[in-house]
C-alpha cells in the first residue's frame, strides 16, 4: 500500500492511523492500526496491517543496537539529573544551616 491517504478500515469501522512499531522484531516499521488500540475508554479491536515492507535482518540488528544505546544514554541522563537535584538540595541545606 503506497498511498497513506488510502487507509484501511479496522474492525471497529474506523479509518486506521499510521503507527510505528518499536518491538525488537520490527523496530521503526510503520503499520496501520486501530485508533482505539490500547485505549482505556474503548475496547481495542487489535486491527493491524503493515504499511512498510519488512526490514532486512541487518537493518533490524542496527536499529536495535541504536535503540539500546539511546535508552542507555537516556537512563544515564536521568541519573545525572537526580544527582544534580540532590546536590542542589544538599547545598541549600548547608547554606541554611550556616
């Protein structure tokens, strides 16, 4: 399906959205999915149809490696922020107690 304006209709009768898969088997691969997928308000119909063709095994390995590195960097950045906040609090307490 080359034309994203011609989107299939899901089991709910709604026009689907183009979403992106971030699973290890299909990282970055786009698909048509129900608008109610994972909705707390509506029961999901679980409709799914691939938009992009399958990736080569090498592309999947490279993307998964990049995603692991990115996730590691984001975890490190979160830890760094926590350390800075704690340091600022300790310094403020030190200045107050002087």
